[in-house]
């Protein structure tokens, strides 16, 4: 084969790669669906606050009767955990599809994106519900409540809503990232870490919310029969330990995009860090005053925020030395 015959191939290889991103119609469709569902949810919540939405009142009362935890805590808390499980299922499916068939065409490019989208949106909706259902009666309020704009809100509700909004925002920003910088093949992209960090924060908020509600009823959420029926501490440890391994799926599935030293680093640091978190929370006892009851919420909030900074710092450090 002559050099002249290779010139078109060489020229084609030298051309800049087109940026990624979906068609504008797909972005509009996703945005319309998100806004439509959230709009319906806001309408249902407004009716709930006005004494309507009997189905939502029934769910809250039933959940409270079964668990003995106030409905304002257990209903959005358990709902957010369910949303997180749906999101993680879709994310694992999506990673496998990318490894097998390559990149997709946008936010609706694969079926795996649908459970991710619905799960993230449901987490955020549960956060909004937790905010709206916050009890106005001081006797029913959590000792770890936060006062914002005249509203006294459980700390778990604030963290759940913020984490849900942060992770949901990553969905449209992911397409913007690909449009600007092209397609990537790494799990450690900025918007992907928004999903992981947001789910970690929202999951912590959901568990914190359940624990706050149990404290209000005089129940220790980390010991006794309640810890077997609703193992808040065990779910917390499982959430973070899973996310620690999920961050490493590139290494787990044999397609690493970064140096192999990061795998044992994350496994060792993440395992020790979050087992220690669960240990600290489990050692917190009820019935020792407001300060003791406030401690698990403060620990969860602080460790969740620290986890986000650790994740982003590690990725920035890797990119800096690459």
C-alpha cells in the first residue's frame, strides 16, 4: 500500500473529534418530563398541606402505625432509600452497557438511564416532602432541627433535599459537559461524581431523618428491637461501603482509566472511614439530653460533607499529576 493511499486515513484520524451531547429535542423532552412530574408533586403536596391528598395522608399514617416513627420522618426517609436503590440499579446497568456497547447518544440513549432519572427525581421529591411535612409543633420537632427562613426543619430533611437536588442537577449538566468537552469513558467525570456524592448525602439525610423521628418518640434507633426492624446504622454503613466500591467500578470490571494505586487506596480509606462512622453513630445513646440526641445528626452531616470533599479532592489530585 502506497503512502498516497494512506493519506485519507491519516487525515481522518487527525480531525478533531466531535463533541458529545444529545439532540436538543431530547434535552427538551427530559426537562419537560422532570418539570411535569415535579409540578404534579408540588400540587399533591399543596393539597396535603390544605387537608387534601387523602392517599398521602393514609401513607403517612400507615407508615407511622407500623414503625412507631412519625410519618414526617419515616415516609420520606424510606421513600428516598427506595429511590436511591432504583438509581444505583440503573447506574450499575448503565456502566455495564457502556462497557459492552460503548457510549450512548444522550440522556435517553439507553434504557438504563430511565431508572436513574426516575430514581434521582424521586429522591428529590422525597426531600421536598420531608421539608413540607416538618412538624410545626415544638414538641414534635427534632433536637437536631435547623431553622431556615422561619421554618424549623429536621437536619435530615435539609440534607436529603440538598443531596437530591445536587444529584438531579448532574443529569442535565452531564449532557452540557459532553457538549463542551466531548464524550468521555471515565466514571470519574465531574457530573458522574455529582451523582455519587449526591446519593451519599441524600441517603445519609434519609437515614438521619428516620433517626430523628425515632428520637422524638423516645426510641433509640440504634439499639433494641427497632434496630432489627429498621437497621439505620447497618443501612448507613452498607450505603457508604457500596458507594466506595461503586466509585471503583472501572477497576472492578477491568477497564481502569486511572492508575491502579487508586483502587487499594479507596478501598482502605473508604472501608475504614465509613465503618468508623457507623461505629460512632451506633455508640450514640438516647435519653442523655438534647446534646447527645443531636450528636448522631451532626456526625452524619459532617461525615457526608467531608466525603464529598474527599472524593473531589482525590479526583483533582489525579488529574493534576496525570
